[in-house]
RNA sequence: GCGCCCGUAGCUCAGUUGGAUAGAGCGUCUGGCUACGAACCAGAAGGUCGGGUGUUCGAAUCACUCCGGGCGCACCA
């Protein structure tokens, strides 16, 4: 709502300036430094001061003289050294909120793909993967809330080195047959992904101690790519089983996917061959005949970055001298497919359905159903991948550009984020031995190879356990099953908020003590606020009666009177800015802005809660106003929480 | 060596694209529960925004430089 007022005001002022001063410039509004200055600020005098070579304050005076009878505005004031501060007509603004339907959304322009999670299917998910998935899922929710069409993809590298290494572990180290691996997977007493976590670390260690055993990896990779033999079969079993477990872990946090594109289909359907032809035709890559890359197809460095390799040759190998394609090559093919530029498509089969019957599809190399959904062919693509891979993402985009797809290259966004590391204190808690060097660091990097890290499910379990303890304390008589459900909701709220409160490019030094906190700037704080608001609404009905039709009872005059109170007005104004916050977070690519907004709104409401008892209010008109304000703030808070993927528990 | 990111209160972090007196949470100290549930609220102390130079009406924000930390720079993914 706020956004619409803001836009209308900006264009009105722009028109006035154009007709009065023959000035053609874009008027932008900003938030005053302090709320006491007003509701909106126009800094346009500063822009003009430069051109007109006159003092901003004088210009501001002339402009504000002209701005009279602007709808919705009660006053303009000149402040500071040239700001024009705007005060809105409070009652009128509140009235418009009463009648506001669903807020207008930007017209959807094509489909947006958000690719996230992308965990190697060879071991359990860890907290770094959680940051990826929560960021991607929240961004997708933000886009959907604002009316965009979104497709969520989770890329599965089921034929890569990491899967091969676990296969090596089962086959060569443990001498296990296909049947035995199958049994491990179906054994309900085991956590297969945890077992693979340890096995993967053991295999990595074995390679280090017996470098000759790397032949096992080569043999396994070869068989997996060919798709036949016992090793390939184990590979498929492992990857599918782990993917299922990853999806289960993510679903605990409310994270769902639309489609799982797999590397095996990219191979079998010869996606790379199609991309290779394109790249050769357009001369985006060339065959190197000399130097260290002799015999390879390479992309010249001039295409992507002014980087210089350690030894001077900085071109990027796309096809190895043995004829196999690198990861980047495959990724270029995949990125082309996402935009519908490859001239090839996958087949699909249903993988499973979520409880709400939303289906998740997986790629297939043969036709499976008559009319599968249409995937890919997007106009915008966001790849949620950690910032350590930015170099490779640059190469992929350069590939598109070299093929002449500038528009799609521009629409390919590397939605990067910094890693989640461990605080030294948490390492000690986990019994991880630290070197002298590590002890002095602010954080310690996790390592899948070393099996060093915090597993996602362990963290979620621990959060639930902690939350349940608190819930039991506060509600000793409540239904145990419901208490568990509440504890789960609180745990998810705490975890998702924790992953979102940091901006993307700050490294999170994961600390158990902080992550398990439910006080202060946390998800549970916001949830608690929503619960309080809901309690007021419930108890109001018990004490009085069903709330009246607000738009009938709350006249503009009454609203004006009630909103003379600065605190109440500021709360209403802030609550009306939910969509602005989401839109700002989309344009800046920073979900943390929505998290911050949710916290601020919760804070403002908690302050209101202490200062203004609703149910005990004796004046009936005023009581209804306070009830409406509570209802409105609560609705906005729930909308915001929904975007963050956080639920409101029935009680806390 | 080259590229990217970071440096803001004791700690963890924001800072709306260059604007008004730099903000939150945690921690410390003070006060507030017979309840719309204190997972809360109010208040206090705490900063030369890593250092320097520059750009201009105006810089935490932009440029240059130095210092300190992180991550990349494979015929791995």
C-alpha cells in the first residue's frame, strides 16, 4: 500500500515540477532519518542545487510553495539544509488501508528459474547447504509473492567424482555387493546419508595414504558415465537414496522443488554435444595445439575475465585432451537449456509428491508420460551458488555471451553467498581437534572430505529438542503431540531466520549458542509477536463479541483522532510497508532485508502491546480502532513470515 | 603474482544505491509481571565507521593508496 502512495506522490510532484519550472527530472522519495521529521522526504532540491548553482534550501522553499493540495498529503515542511518533508493525512491513509485489496504486483514477464540446493548426492546435507537452500527458497517465495512465475530447480550431479568416491568406498574398501548396499539403504535403523558421510571421509583419507587407489575412482567414474555394470548400479542406488534424504531434510524446513535436472540425463541425451557444436560454430572455443593445454578445446580468458593464471596461461579448458567434457562445459549446456536455447529437452517422470499434492519431477532419458509439464525456457535465471564458484559462473555466462546470447547472459544471475564456517567454540563443542592456527582464527571452514561439519538434520533435531524443553516448561498441561508440533515450528523459525539475518556476502561463523537462541533478533521473537496478536484477537471475542465490520465503524474522523498518537501512527505506517520491503529485497537481491523488516515490525508491535491494552480499553470506539490496528499488523506480519517460510505456532 | 569479498560499539551484524545527530541484537548495569503470557518492554553506558589522500554543498557509502583478514585462480566438481 505504502508503495502505491509513494509512487503516486512521486509522479504528482514530478508533474508539478515539469509544469511550473519546466524541469524534467525523476523525483525519488526516501525515508526520513527520524520519524519525527515526517513520513516521506524529497531530496530533489539537492539535485537541482548543482545545476542551478543556488542553495538547496532556497530551492526547496520555492518548490514547496508550489505544492499545494496534493491528494493524501497534509503538509510539506522544509528541513535540514534542503529537504522537503512530507506528512500524510493519517485518517485518509488508514481509510485507504481499510479498503486495500491485494496489493498490485508487477506484471509478470516470463518465467524465472531459481536453482538452489544442488548438493552432491553422496552424503548428508550440512549447514552450508542449509544456507543455500534457505536463501534460494526465500528468494523464490519473495518473487512469487510479488506475482512472478517461478520454477525451482535442484540440480543433481549424480555422475560426478563425489558419488564415485562413495561407490569406491562400498565396492573396493568394504567389498559390498549391490544387494548389500540396497539393504543398507532400506534398513530403517540406519541413517544412510550419515553412513555415507563417514565413508566419504574414509575414502578421501585412503586416497591420501594410498595414491595408487585413485585408479579405483577413474574406473568407477568411467563405468558410471557408461551407465553399465555393478559400479554404475551402486552409483545410481546411492545417488537416488541420498537425494530422497536431502529432499526430506529440506522439507522439514518447508522447502520444495519443482524439478530435479540430473547430470546423467545431460550425458545420455547428449546435451553437451549440442552445446559443443554451437560453441565451435560460433568460435567461442578453439582447439589448442601448444602449451600445457595442447589437445584441449579451450575458452580464451579474454572472453570472461582479466584474470591471470598462476603460470600465465589463463584460458579455461572446456574439453580435455582425452575428449571428455569438464564441469563448466556441461554447465554451459545446462544454462543454455534453462533459457530454451539448446534446441534439446529432457524427458520427465514424476519423482514424488509433497503432502499438499505438489508434484516434483525428475529428468529422464526416455519418454515417460504423455504430457509432462513444461520446464525451462525461462527469461531470468538465478543460480544460488556459493561465492567460491564465482570464477566458474563467470565462465558460464561468458559462454552464453560468446554465443551471441547477450540478453540471456545479462539475465543469468549468480546469486552468490559466502560460506558457513564454524566458530572455534562450536568446534570444541563438537569434539573437533583444532590446530594452533585454527584456534586463533575467527572461524574454521567445514570440509566434506574430512567429514568436518554440522549435519543439517542434527542441527534441526537439536533446535527442536531445545524448543520442546521451553514449550514444556510453559505449557505443562498441553497435548504432547501438539507441543512437538509447536517445537518444530519454533525450530524452523529459529533456523530459517538465522540463515537469513545475515546479508549474503558476510561469512557466517556458525555458533551453536547463537543459533539456539530464541531471544532478541530471532525467528521465535517474531513468531511470539504473531502469537500475542492472535491471542488479543481471540480473547477480544471471548470478552466482548465478534469484531464489527471495520470499514463501517472506523470513520476518517475517528481514525484521524486515534492516529494523533505518534506511536500508533508509526506502527500503522510501518505495517503498511511490507510489500515495499519485499520489493526492495528483490531488487537488491537481499532476503535479509525482509527478515530485518519482520523483526522491526515485531518490535514496534511489542512496544504497542505494552503501551496500549486493547481488551481493557473502555472507550468502545477506541477499542475497536485498537483491535483493527492489531488485526492489520498481524496480517502484515503473517504475510511477511510466510515469505520467510516461517509459521505462526498456535501458542508458544 | 592476479581477481573477488570483508574490516562499523566488548561480541555478532544492519546501514534503503552519496544525505539530516551512524543503528540493532547479544553481553554489562537499572527498572517493570495478580497475564491481551516477561521467548517481552523501558532506560543507561559503549563508536576517530582499519589508516591516509582525493572527488563535492555533503562520504561508513564513490576513487586512489597503505595495513589487516578471508576466498578463488585444475585436463576436480
